[in-house]
C-alpha cells in the first residue's frame, strides 16, 4: 500500500467552502496571519489539491456593499475560474451572522425589519447560488439565539423561524429553483445558546413546515461534538428520516470552542464510524469539509490541510471496506444476526403468554470488546 | 415575606418517583447508606412533605420475581397507602435497564427475544399503572445505546424503537388505556452513547410513528444539561409542538455524570427561566422531581431534599410573577415589542424592492445587559 | 432594602481592563459593533460607573508600532485621565497573543528569536506598567500551546516557560520594580490545548522557579469553569498556598467557548461561594472583572454591564454576611464543628490500637441538604 | 506485520487492579452481570492474558470485616496464586470510598474520628501491601469533596489532607516501607466536586508536604479527560517535576461519567501522544490499566478487553518508534530544531537593544498540518 492510493477524484464529491481554505487565521485573540485570496485564487487552490467543488456564502463571493457592476464582474470572474479549473458549485448559503444588524438574530430577531432584511438577503443569496447551478442551499442561523432568555421566549423564536422557512420555500417554488434546503444546527458560539442546538432539533422542526419535503439537514461533526454528542447517531437519524441533504466534515474536541479542525485529526475512531455509515448506506451527496488550517500555516500548509481532509476520508473509506470484509468481524456479526431472528411479536395475547428466561437470555457474552478491538486493529492497519 | 409562603399544595402537582425519595445512596463507588423503605413508607414520607403524587417503575413497586399473590398484596398495600395519604399516581413507567437481560438494549437489542420480552414487560407495566389510574406512561430507554458502534447500525436501532412504540400504541388503544406516552432522552450513562440523545431527537422520532398523537416527551433537566444544552429551549420546542406531556425536574452541573441534584440547587438562573416558561405558557402537567438526596443524608435529610425541591420551584414561580410585573422590566419589553411591529413580508417583489438601512437597524443598543441584571436582582430578591 | 445599597466604592477595589469595557463586540463570526473608545474615554466611563482602577496590556494603551513620541503622548494623556478621574492602575500585563509572530507561542515558541522577542516585549510592558505604579503584573500565555503535540514536547515547553519567568524575575529585581507576577491559566482557546491548563498547573510550576516568592496566580472564573472545574476550590488552593495575587471575575457556562460574561450572570450559586470565600479569608487584592458586554449593546449597555458586575459582587458579599449570621445555618455549622473535635492521631501505636465503630460513625445524617437549601433561601432573599 | 507482533511480555510492566478484570458490570442503573471471581482466579486470568502484575485495594483482597484468620488465609492463597502464576504486586492502595462512613470524606471528613479511622485503615493497607512487596502506594480520595461548599471550606480540606499525608509519610519511614506514594486526582464523581481535581492540583499540593520527596502522582487518562484536559500535558508536567510515580491507562470520552474504557478505544490519537511521551522519556514504571470490560461481556470478553488494552499499548509504542524514524517527519523536526538555535537572552541591556522583525519572524508557515497528517498516516498504518 502506498500513499498514492488515497488520491481524491471527482466521484468522491469533496467540496470546500470559500471560507475554509480562504480562512485567514484570525481568532478572538489574534490577527489574521494569511493574505487574502480572491475567490478565483481559492478555486485554483482547490483544483490543485483535487477537490470536486466549492461552496460559498453570498458575501464570501460578493462583498455586501458591492455595486451591481462590481457584482457582475465578480460573478463572471468566479464562473470563469470554476470552469477553467473544473470546479463545481454544489451548494450555496447566506451569511446571516457577520453584520452588526444580525447581532440579536436574523430570522428570529425581535425587530421585524431585521427579519425582513434577513429574508430578503437570503432570497438574493438563493438567486446568486442558482447562477452557479447550486442544488443545495444551506442555512446556518449563527445568531439565532440569546445570551439572556429574557429577551424573547424560545417558542416565539421557533415560530419566527418557521415563518421564514415557509416563505423561503414558497420563493424556491416560485422561482423554480429546486433547491434542497439543508439546516445546520449548532448549540452555542457565537451566541451563548443557539435555538436549534442539534441536528435533531431541526429534524423535529422540519416536520412542522409547510413544504417539509424540500427541507433537510446539514449535520456538522464539530457542532455535534461540541456538546459531546455522537455525530454518527445524529447522521443516522437524519438518514433514516430521508433528511440527510448535506454534511459538514471536520473535527472537534468535545466541550470546547468551535475548532473546525482537519477531518479525522482529533477523533479518528468516531470519524471511522461516520465514514463507514455514509459509505454503507450509499450516501450520494457532497462530502463538504467545513474546516480550516491551523493559524501556524501559510498557504502551503492550507493545501496540506485540505489534502489531509480528503486523504483521511479515503483512508477511512478503505478501512470501512476492510472492516466489512474481515472474516473475524463477519463471524461476530453473523452471531449477532442469528439472535436477531428470534420471536416475532405477533398478537398481544400471544406475546403476553410467552415465557422468557431472562437469565438465559443474559448468559452469553456478546463479544463486543473483541469486535471493537478488531476495529482498532483495522484502524491501526495491523490486520 | 416569610418562609411560610412557599408551601406545596395539591394544585402545584408536585410528584416524586418511588426511586427518588426511596433512593438509598449507592453509587458506582459506594454502598447504600440508607435503609430500604417500603412503597407505603415512601408514600407516607411524600404525604408528610406535601407532595401531590407518586410515580413508579414496575419493579419499584413489584419485584421482578414476585408471585401473583405477592404482587396482589403489594398492590393492595400501596393503594391503601395512597388513599390514606391522599397521594395520586399520575405517571407510571417500566424498568428496562436494571436487569442483565437488557445489557445491550431492550427495544433495540440485537436479540429479538430480548426485544419481545421488553415489550411484554412494558405491556404489563402499563397494566399495573392503569390499576392506579396513571395517565402518563414514561419510557426511558436507558440501555438503548452502545459502547461500540460496530454492534449495530444506529438507524437499525431507530427502526426497532419505532416497531416497539407502534406496537405499544396499539396495545394502548386495544386496552382503552388512554395513556399518553412521554419519551425521556439522555445522551449517555449508563451506555457510552444512548441513541435518542436529546429531547429533540425524540420530537423528531415521534413524527415517524403511526399514532404520533399519543406520544410526547418527558424532558429532564439533568439529561439536557449533561451535554450543556439549554433545558428551557428543549422544553420550548416540545411545548410549541404540543408534545410536553411530562417533565423531570432536578439539577445538574454540565459535563458530568448524571447527578440528579435537588431542583434549582446548581443552576438557579437557568431554572428560573424554566419555571417562568412553564408558568407563562400555562403548562398543566405534573412537576415531577426526578432527583435524590445527597449520600450524606438520612431520611430526615431526604425530607429536607424533597421539601427543598418544591420550595425552590415555588420561590422561582413567585419570582417569575415579579419579573412579569416589574415596571422597569416591562418598559424594556415594551421597547422590544415596539420593534416587533415593523415591516410585513408581503409579496416577494415587494420584499425584494425594500431598502433596509442595515447600519441604522444596528445602531441602537438592545438593553439586554440591563434586562438580565434586573433579572438577577429579582432572583436575588433585591428589588 | 433598596437598590441603592450596592454602590461600588473605592475600598471594594473593583477594577476593569481597558480591553473589557473597551471591547467592541467582534467575535469569530461577526464584526465589531461598537466604535473604538480611546483609553482616556474608557477611564472616564469607568469613573462614571464607580470603578476603582483600570488595567491594561501594553498594546491596549500603546499600539505596537507607535513611535516614541506617540507613546509619550499616549502615556501622558492616559495619566491625566486617570488622575482627573481618580482611577488607579493596580495591574499591568503584556499582550503575547495577538500578533502573528506569536502564532505558535511566545515564551514557549520553537523559534528562539520569538522567545527572545516575547521576553523583550514583556520587559517593556513591565516598564510601562511601572510608569503607572502598577503592583501586579499578570501573565496570560494565550498562545503557549499546540494543535498537534508533534510540534514540541510538553515538558520542553515547561522548561522554556521557566527560563522566561526566571529571567523576568531577575529583571524585576534589577529594576526594583517589586512586581508580583500573577500567572493566568486557561485550558484551551485560542490554542487547541494550552500548556498550563489550570490554576493548579501554575501553582505547581511556580514551585520550580528561582524566585518563587514573587510569583503567584490570577485565577479566572471562566477559565476554570470552561473545563467544568470548581473555581472556588482553585482559589482556595491558591489562597492556602499564599499565592492568590490577583483574580479575574466574570462568568461562564461550562464546556463552551470563553464567554467572559457579566459576573454572576450564569452561575450565581457558584459565584456566591467564591465571593464568600474571598470575603471570609480577607482577600485584600483587586476584584478585577475580566468580562465584556453582550454584542447586542451600545456603550450605555456597556455601563449596565460594568455596573452589574460590581452590583452582583456586592449583593453576594452581603448575602455571604447574612449566611454567616443566619441562626439556623450557624446551628448546623456548630454541629459540624462538634464532630471536628474528636480523636487526635497521636502515636502510631495508639492510632492502630483504636477501635472505630464505622457503622455508628455513619449513622447520623449530616443535614447538608438542609444547609444547602438554607443557602438557596439566602441567595433568593427569602429569609 | 501480523497480529502476533504485539504480545505482552514481563518487561512491558503491564498491570491490572483486582477491581478491573474482576469488575462485575454493575453501574448506577444496573445489576452485576458477571459472577464474582476470587482474587486467585483473577490472578490466573491475568497470567493467561500475559500481564506482569496485579494491584489491589485492601478490601479487594481482604473483606473489611474479615477475621484475622480469614485474612491470613486469603493472603496465603493470594500469595500462592501470584507465585504460581508469576504475577507481581507492584502497587497497593486503600479503599476510602465504598463504606458509608466515608460518605463525606475520609482524610478531609468533618468528623475527626472518621479522619483517624481513614488514616488507620490506610496504615493497615500499607502493611498489607508490604506483605507482597508492593513498592508504590496509590491514594485516590474518591470521597474527598462536596456537594455543597457550605459544609467546609476548601482550604480547610487541604490542611486536613496535608496532615494525613504527613502522618502517613512518617509511618512509611518508621516502618521502613520505602513506599512511593502516588496521588490520584479526579474532578468529580462520586462527589459533585472532588478537592484535588487534577493531577496538577496534587503536584502543587505535594510541594507543601514535609516529606515531599516520597510523594508523587498517578495520573489517570479518564480523570484528566473527563474535564477535557490533555492527559499527555498533565503527564509531562509530572514527569518534568520528577513526580510520575505511577500511571493509570484507560480511555474516556470527555464531559461524561467515568467510563474506564479499554485503553485507546476512544481516543487513539491522544493515546498515541501519551505512549510516545512515556516511551520517549524512558518512563520505567508500571503501565497500569485502570479500566473494565463492557457490561455486555462475560469473562471471555473480559480477557478480550485486557488483551486489547495491552495490544493497543504495544501497537502505539511501535507507531511511536516509526514516527521517530520517519524521514519526512524527521525533516520537519529538523527545520523546527533549526529555529530553536537562535538568539540567546544574554544581559538585559543586550536583549532590550535587539531589533526583532516580527513580521519576518511570522512569515514562514510551520508545516504543522503536514506534520499532523503524517502522524495520522503513521497511526493508520498507511506509510
């Protein structure tokens, strides 16, 4: 096995946001460390490392105060860069968090004019995304939250969010955009609490929408792991509900600030189960890396970072296949499957009449320590 | 104001589980410190401290290996104790976590016979609860999880959980039990990961059931705060969805083992928002305290604990009313409401045509620091 | 009791950093929302709200690229502002985290020139602080950490940190500055891991210094609570070791990004124990609020924030006194003290010969639930 | 490479506590699932899997109420088992947490008789350990903490702890036991807060002891990771201070209950740095696995668990060596080392006179993304 086995190809559908490899390394305690790259330069960088596509927030591409002609020029230059480099734009999104106007929320702001502006801005971002044939529209409500729950009732925030989504779905229909909306949850940061704290919160919320069929989720590893939740379980619930419209891959140590680290670099075991799940179920969407390079890096390091994200995904994909084909693992799985073939529930009376020997049912070890250690062996490449 | 203002009364609907005041103080590192109380003794204790009701798992009341005649005697004695002490049984539940047979799950076990046994056990617990006119049936799947995700796919677990719930809803109908099922989530402990990690996960899951109208949630403070989530936000989403069927009150420091501490004793500020929410929206269900006394206590201390739970609830309820009537707070809320009366969304073209001055919209301070400090003043009783 | 009881006075020794009330509300996801205030303007604001003193990092006051004459003018203007407003400068510190040069550490950088530059910058910051008679010099090594432990061994980082501190202590002696150094720990953010993760880590480190008598700690509420540790316990260990040279007060929800919220606004119960400890032991140092206003605020809100920090401290101080004088609480404490008077250890043989009845010793409830609920009552102002 | 490369041998010094492989699977929500093994049976099991030694708490071996003759028989049987199986006893410890008498602390209890009993019990445990030539005596103060900080001041607890340790050190001297004491920290569970929350807290505390040279620390992976701290950094500080007297290896997801999972099964990346550190510095002490098997397992599974702990250690040790010898990694490390050879600090005046070009110093990327991805490749076994 050589390092060349894990080269990214278009069919892997690896995408990056303009804001990821274009991240300049500023943080709450420090200045930017990398020069600004223009969107076409970022596209070139992504092509160089072998990515399939690029995604953007409206203002990643077009500055918020750009004139109409500036906008047109930027769009043209970016389109050219994408075409020349064979880079797609599968997803677009809208920035509803940077500007001071959204300091207390966008769709959920107490100020009706702010809410209207946020929706207007989103519509224009949808227009912009469609100019590049984006098929998915992600919504992350980074400011939809609170520092003090005195400022509004959380159920009122949900109603406002619903009103916004219903309106935007209508716009999607009216314009024949055929977007799939993918809602991205996060529990906190930059707000003390964000209203839709988890992917599951959005899954529940979506069921209350007028056009729920066009709305799904965009789970992010870091956002589920920040509160110590199991990302794969969140993804599984979304998948099982037919709502896994997009995914944000990165890595995160639990209980910390939003780290957006290189995919798989903190929790390779957990990311193994995630990649295995995506591959086993046949997820066909984008593998979007929503991460950025350490602040210690220049743009060569940014390329190392981006390459590393994709490489680790491919390594884990390969290991998932090895796991599925491992004889010893398969033997344990077969034993598990055997017990799964037991009693049917049947009629109530029948079930109530059955006698279960609960001690006998508990008598056999389940071999999960062995199964998990075999998994570690696969992960370490020692079998 | 005197300490006598905060006496529990039946209309407050304060309930405790047999397992809460009956908890004997064992933990993973230590032996029991309190003698066993019989269920009738627990009922007496609850009457003494002024509780409204008592709840139980099947095996809190009837030991798992009790004979039919033992069962009947226990039930009779317990009924007598409840009647003599004026204690109701508003909720029943089933223990699907203690016995070794459930070591790898009950409804989601890989072993079909274990799943069938778990459902049978639940049906019998439903029968038992109905003998006391319980109206709510709580389900906490403490073992529905995994230490290694190799043992089953998480989406398979969801399917199994759905099959169980659909079956039990049918049984509920067949028996005319009219139970409302209340699903209780928890992220981990005793399993490394539990499948339905949050209240929101259940809210999403419920939408996929055949009789979703009879299934809601039972959010627990500790279980939402373990991963550092905002309990009030979880409750608000449940309430807004019409799914707040029950609630478990206690307290918990985030990022730790399941502490089940006296209500309000760790996070009085957060519990203030919670009580305020419940009272403001007119929640009429039980206020169930799912907590237990410190291991340093004897049964006098257990009474102090139980009294403290109810007292703190009533103090916070009183403070919520003061907050609502505080002139300075009302003035800030009125300003907030003023901005809420702004632009309507209207037609797409109209909205797109509007000009929003985002700098002007961001120019005014929102007075949330003041609002929150006024809240602290109310909480501290200094205004 | 009226709201006027809690007015800050000079003897309370409430201080704020230039960077706290001067914080402009930027965060990793959003732009600044407040205009820049000059240092003299900040001093005026602090005087208006009743603070005792102001602290600064070198570059809070003097921009890093200021010329000598610019520096002199700034220093002069600031001194005038302090004198006119009766504001002291009890503490100074150095910014070793903002500039890209420190992206991989200052005192612990792998680059010897960066380490030398960091020490030089600190010496100059010491010079600057002494121009304002600062007595305490705080060192927060925000960049002394790593994203990948491959970059250096953690014990090597400790050695470098020691070399820097020993050198700076010598400089302190040489210059007759008489500074007390106060080391400030933090577990993470902006680095994935910071080397001296807790106050206790510094307490241990200090014992290895050549001039350990001149080095102590500056525990910060948020930094201890980020990993869910008990701030009061950290402070108690520092105090008991004679090393509590300074303290940073704010508030923080555990397991999240560094929030720096208004003192007492998240965890009033925990902050009650902290204030009670400081007052009970007679801590005479500064009460420094290292926090900032919500991003929703203008400078009126910043004043509300600053006033709220001090007001809550004074409320908690008052409650601590009430707690100490509460008859029922004193009665429980007296019972506790009674058991404290038991057997002396004496000679080994004597101790080994004693018979302890461990069941009898465990037979009595300790009344801690009652004690803690009485504490809640004091906190809520209902007794 | 085959699976046979990673066989445990005596020189690896792998040890397990009686309570680890003897753990019967009970937890706060569930009954025991495995039959009790006698100490000699456990010794046989450990010999079978290839361990070097076994450790015990006094009451793991000798029940607390055993008569003198029972004690002698147990000791004799255990010694025989150890000798027959070639199993050493390198460490002993004392159980100061299980019995109700310690419900509010042992060395730090408010009750002087409890403190005396705890010390007496420890002395006897030291006697017992010496009968097996144990060289290290671990102290974990599982109950030295509080649920309410009203019960005692934390600095008072520290003084009591010091008194106990000073007394026990004297006993160690008097008896010529030559024990090295290894203090084990934990932040919480079973107490809401434990006083010595981190390894670093003990490192600081030890400096205040009368015989500090005979006291060091026993860092545990799970206990450092529960609050999300970096275990390797804690170990590095202990090592650098000459205080790494013992180590407890297991695994733990941050922000959760004490999981004590199979070594390396949750955080292989973090455990790689830990093993690499131990091997690089030449740590010669025991590698003690303080973990237990999943509750799904029978004793075959317990063996899988124990074997897995040792196997993963050896895999990681092998990978650490590969990392050290990897050409590309060495090349990056050489570049790092080059910058480490820069300016000396020299005299104050010289340092102050130097000109540092901070932009130039920040201009070069540090290649840490590459370094860390190469580490992942080594970990995955793909280079």
